């Protein structure tokens, strides 16, 4: 079963703030950042890969093994595909 967990750095931003509101604004900024969204998308792909490979193995292979396997086998093509999909289509006159 996939378990959704709040990233630790996000909790740290909330705790390190002198004011709760400033921490919430910082956390919201991180959640809305492109880098964070890319991290979440990549993490989701690794979790899918973990599930598929664990099913094949008949046992949980663990996140680290799945991460390394996904990086070696799939990351570069996944990133290229995301970049192609993200580029706006130019319309010729």
C-alpha cells in the first residue's frame, strides 16, 4: 500500500518560523513551486515503479531499491518526455 507522507523539510519550514503565519506562507510557497511539483511527480513515478516491481518479486522491494532501479532504467526518458510535454507549442503565422 502506498503511504502519503508530508515531506520533512516542509514540516521544518513550519516549525522554524517565529510566527505560525509566516511558516504557513513559506510552506504554501514551497507547495506551489515548480521544483516541489517536479519532486512530487518524480516521487509518484518511483512509488508506481516500487509497486510494480514489488508485485513481480512477490515482496516489498523497498523505496531505496525502487528509486535506484527507476533512476537507472527510466528517469532520463521520463524527464525528456516531461520536458517535451511542458514546452508550449509555437504557432506559425
